[in-house]
């Protein structure tokens, strides 16, 4: 049983095989209805078996055992009975995912390839995750991803027991969430005239308008679809930097005494725009209005507010910003940024939510409930954890999957650091500088997919997989804390079988021997990087 991610324990019982047929049933209590519904729909489509309701002690049966942790589960397969015991609804969904994996790659098809021969192997499996936050960031601001492709990505996360989709919805290059009280955010801010091609040294444009956005009903659908599969969608509304699209839509949000923001468009470059929000009370009220609608759409405990890479040049040149600094009794522009972050930290806390932001938000201090996404290496996460803040480890040097997977000239758009499949498998989210209570503040880990160089689901597949499979095992399984002690050869062997699952799901992953022919890009996109890797 070469399961991925590796379970806590799995014992094969050769005398316990359970052949499935048209009489096989599926039963669950109402509290596990999501898992029952998903499992019946998925397995019935793949096998052609009806899996109608049955009685306890027979067929495929899901039961609740609240002595287990919420995401923990047990599976016992014997002739005529597969018992899935879960600590909660989430655990039942992960048990259902494992049961599908036991049936082999054909169970991942949407129509049956055969009418019979479906056998659950006899087994005893006990499993639970290492981390509560097992995430992937998807940047839909730089390149918009249609809803159907986003729902497919949710399915891929759930299939690998990843449970957080961090949705990067706004940036300099586009605004992707409908805000009804501010319609120009999508009428104007969701579209740019053209896009940069390749890395910034090329200075080429494709001269094709690009854009799109999710309506509020789209987002309600995405959130509900993900929740039914055990995935929480965490929205990101970036501020006070990475906001040129918002300023282009509502020029009064910008530093109007420094630049003519009325002439500003949505940014067509990659990198970080120097156009940032002003710090007025009116701008705070504007984004409170934005967040009121965001909270209604996303029930997640955490709301990500970015808080990173905020250029201060306009504030330094702005008489209004300097007056604001004096009015608030602040020392400088850095403290002005901290003032904005702390304002929304308190605002979210008053509404029962928690702010999470990139590690720059540590500068100036945070409320006790705020959490940090540590992206500039481990340093920010270490400092946050020692200060009592929860941390999601996602250092760019290890888990930025828009970065290339090899250093050959045929790799597409060779951005950032080379990070191989083995590098990802040997990534350890909890640094050795943390122990005891500080280590417990590392609530999870996340792989990030920034989309400057990914303009389709095919590109996302290529950059994410199979590295996301290795990452899922790092996030879920109880691997040795010392990376060198991990059985990478064993993982590679299991992955070779798992590639048939990705094939059945239609994932265009990067082959071990190099890029697909359609991904090989000569010329500018194939030249080595000049200068440092692009900022996030």
C-alpha cells in the first residue's frame, strides 16, 4: 500500500480483501454527510457502482469517534466491510480520500473503465496530520484563473490532504473580488492593457488585455465547494502596498499630492509598484467597507492582509502623509505602515477574525492574536514564534513553486531559486532554533504559487506537480525532523506509482527527465537570470 502522503501506520491484511459489487453499500451518520456525499459521488462515477445506503456493520461504513483528533481517522478493511472511523468531519474526508487511493488510479477517473474487478485491499490504517495548516497559495491577481480551473485546483489539494487554499485576490496587476459598494474595483481594477513577457530584463509586452474577477456568488460557490472537501479558503486583500489596481479604480486612495493618480492604470509590469495607499481616515473606511463584504464571503478564521513590500517613497514626498505621521505621533514612514496594519488587526479581532500577514507585519508590533506568514526565509517566523505569534512557514528559498525545478536552458521562464523535488521533500518547516512552546506556534506550512509566469492551469500543473505531492507529505506525515534522515528513495518509489493517479486526474506535471515539449521555451525565457530573483 504505497499511500501518499504516508500514513502514521498501515498494515496490509491479505485475508481481508473486500471485493466491491453492485450490492455494496455506503453508510454514514448525518454529521459525516459531506464525506458520505463526496465518497459516493466520486466512487460511483469511477466504478459505476451505485453504493446505496446500507446498515451498520456492512459495506463501506463511516462512523464518528470523538476520542480521536478532529482530522484523525482509522480504516479497517475486511471481507464485506470497510470501517472508516473519524474524529470529526474533516477526518472522515481524509479517510475517504485514502479509501479512494486504496482502489488504485482508475478510481480517480470520472467514468468507469471497467464494470467489475474493484477490490479494497485488506488493511488496518491509522493516520492523522502533523500540522493543522497545510496550505497552498494561488495567485489569481497577476493572472486570473477561471472558476472551473480554480475548483479543479481545490480537488487536487484535497486529494493530497492539503486543507488551506490561500487565495491571493488583489495586487498591483489586478483586483479579482467583486465588492458591491465599490464597483470600479472590478470594472476598472480587474483589467490591464497588456502583460510583461518573461523576466523584467526582457522588457517585452504581449499587447493582449488581461483580466477577470470572481463575482460574490462565484466566491460563495468556491468556498462551499472547498469546505465540502475539507479545504478552507483564506482570502488575501493586500495593503498598503501592492495596491495599484485599487488606486487605478479609485484615484483618491492614492497619494494625490505627489502623483496624478487619475491618470493611473492597472500595472502592466511584474515586481512591486511604487504606488501605494495613502494613510487617511477615508482610506481606512474604504477598506473597512471592502473587508465587511470579504468577511461575509469567507468564513475562515484568518484573513490575510499582505502587509509586505510597501515602498515608502510617495509617503516621504507627500505632505499629507507627513502630516499624518505627526498627527499620530509616529516616528517615520515605517511606523505609518505599522499603524495601518495594527488598525486592521484590531478591526478584524473585534469581529472574531484573526489577521495574518507576511513577515513584514512584525515591524512595529502586533496584537496577540495576529499570525505571520514567514516568506523571507525562516527569520520572521522564528521571531514571531518566540514572541508568541502563530506562524505559517513558507520560505521562498524552499517552497515557492513558481521557481524553477532545474537549471537547464529549456526550463520555462527560469525565475528564482532552483528547487528540486528532493529539495522540497527535505524541507523542514520547524527550524531547529525553536523548541517547546515556540515550536508549537508553527501551526503549519504552505507552498506558494505566484503567477507572473503562469497564465493557465497547464502552467500551474507544471510548476506545482509533482513538487506539491512531496510538500503534502512534509505537511501531513510524521517524517524525521532531520531532513537527511528522510527516506527520499522510498518516496520516489511511491511517487512513481502515484504519477498514474496524476495522469488519471489530468495533471500535466513536470516529467522527471525535463519539461514537456510545450513547456520548452527558447530565447529570452530560456536565458539565465540576470540579477537577483524577482520579488514576490
